């Protein structure tokens, strides 16, 4: 949950795409999703289930997003105020990496499950 460290992992033209919302961040914008998640879910962590390397440039990670809803969560339907509820959401991340830098990061999280667990 360190925005500067997160940004440093990306190539200059690299991007992060949240598939559930369609939001895409590049360059300095890459800090926005990290800062947003940190303020909404300060104890958020990822349980890595499996890591697959399909080639030298593609890494696929099956994981679970886990934490507690402690701040405003911006959703397509509006803002969901903190509920204090815990969540455990399945997710799959696909990274394209070249020269030790992320070129693209596609996050496939189960937003419907996430919102259901938070009581939305």
C-alpha cells in the first residue's frame, strides 16, 4: 500500500486497469488507486493463492483481497460509507512485464461479491 513503491514498478508507459470498473491509471495517476484503497481499507492485504508465469513476459496471480471497510468506498452507484465489515474477495491479476517493469496490470476483481459482503 505504498504509492511510491507501486509506481516505481511500472514502465514509463505502463498502466493499471481495473476490469470491474473500467478505470485505467498511468504515470503519476497510478498512486490514486493505492491511496484510495489505503484510506478505504487500511488493513487491506492480498492472500496469494497461485502464481503462474506463462512466458517471460506474462505473470498471472490468483488471489483474495481481504480487509475491513473503514472509509468511503466509491462505487458506480455512489459512495458507500464505512460499514466496519470484513471482506474476502476472489481476484485474478494479469501482468505483462518487460525489463523488470510492469507494462500492463489488469485486475479482475469480483466487485459484485465485494459489494455484497459490505452490505451494498
